[in-house]
């Protein structure tokens, strides 16, 4: 570990998740500094390429969320700059960031997924919104869940309990993207399962059960202390816990992810685990589930960040 002494943390970005990214990056940087690692924090802007060329860091630790941070663009830039970095390679980022693609690849591996459809904003204009909304409800039933086909932090996502609510949910969704993923809403226990690879292969972290105040795990519930209650390990049967761990590991491997990831799942009343989506750059804030799982696994968060950076450095 003595060879690792200078890390650049990327935080911020231009997505709606800018503030979350800043908080994640700050926590990663502070954790590394506690272990006497020299850390700089930078945003993804016009100065980045110059910085990487003139004074390349040993390792880049991206703490970027949303478009340009998790869609493979930043990874491509770091590849072009020949700088080692923590996280998934570009192709894996692209596959995971596109929720329908990730869902299809995971389903091919035998993991259950909610039924759903993906439709662009233009379809509702071209085909007539009332008729299309009616057909969606007739096919998928109610309740439903609507979210942009890319992005995170629950921006543009919403629950639908009535046919009338579907229209307004889509309006909110299209404010954050041009394509909507509309799925049957599975009732059950919402969990997040982290996967970590510190050099000896990926392993699952304890599942985190998510119980938001008010029942909806939206942006406020995610990032406001006290608005969500977390149980780690999740209150699941042994069989369901094993299935959730296997689902997260399957998603990590199927998508070609690297270093770490977080898979969002729901466990229904029968104990069936369904895949919702996967995140290639888990949140690292004080209310994020990934650090909670690290601590529940009796791992030191700062040392985990350092080990991830060191492993990336060794890939140079």
C-alpha cells in the first residue's frame, strides 16, 4: 500500500445527481485522507483532460452519478488518458446504465424481473396518448412503476395506482429522459445488495432492507437523514437472502462490472427475488446503502476505498 499516495476523486458532474455526487466524493476523499493518502477532488469539466495530461494522478476514483458519470463516457475518457481508475469499464457501464438492457441481460441468466415495456415520448404523441395508456394498463395491470430508462436517485420515477395517475407519472418521467420504463409494481421488501471485489473475486455484502417514511423511496427519502429506516442485514428468510445475494452477483458478472456495484431488488411475499436495476457507482453518502453494507460486513470503509484504488492502480 505504500506505493499508493495520490488519488484524484471525480465528483459533481452535470447530471441532476450533481449534489449527491459531491457528497459521495467528499466522503471517499475524507476516508482516504484518514489513511494518509493524498487526495484531490475535481469535477468533470474543460480542465480535466489538461490535468490528466500535465499531472496524471496514480489513480482516479470516480464518484459520479447519472449521465456522463455512469454511462461509460467518463470511463472512456480515462481509458483515452491511460489513467487507472476504480469501477467498471466503458462497455459495462453502458449496459448497466440502460435499465432495459441490464434487465434483459440479467433475465437471460435466470433472474426474475418485473414485466414491463419501454416507450419513447414520441410514441404517445404519434399513436395517441389515451389509447396507448389504456393498452398499457390492460396489458400490465395496476399498480405500476414508471421511471426513465436511464439515470438514478429516483429522478422522474413514480408509483402509479390508478389509470389517471399514469399520465402524470409519464410527464414527470419525460422531464428527465426521452424514454420511459413502465413496469408492473411488485409489492414486497425492497433491498439493495452490494457486490465488492478487493482482488480475490466479487463477493456479496449483507443485504440492506429499505423502509422509507411514507412508503416511497424517492430522492428526499434517499438523502435526508431520518426519512428512511434501514435494516442490515435485511429481515429475510435464509433462502431469500441467498437468492438475493446470487441475483446481485449474477448481475455483476453478467454485465461485466468491476470493483463494486449495487443491485436493487424486491422480494415478494412468496420469497421470489426480482431484479430492478444495477448501479455501477453506488452512492457513498451518509445515507447510502453501500457504506451501510460495508460496515455490516465488519469492513472498514476507508480501507475498502483504499483497497479499491490500490487494485485499480495495479491494473495500470
